[in-house]
C-alpha cells in the first residue's frame, strides 16, 4: 500500500528525485526536488536542492 503523501518528508522526495535522475527522467526529478525544496524550512537548503535539479529544457531535438 502506498503511504499517504502527507506523511512523506523532504528527504523522501529528494530520494525520489535522485532515483528519477539516475533513471534519466529529469523532469520527474525536477518535480520531486521542487516538492522537497518546498518542504524544507531552511531557504539556503531549499535553494541548493533546486540548483541540484534544474528544470530541463522543453525543446526537443530531432535526429535524422
């Protein structure tokens, strides 16, 4: 059974962000890191989290 999202901590979201980054899912990593940053009381720590998982570009390059 999935835990209640309200019970998840910033650390839980940050772990998920790292897993998504390792799985080459940068947008999901960014979203999870953003949630971790929002749940972090210290602004400097939150800024560090955001800097570690920047928003990926939305442009897509097509290869021939």
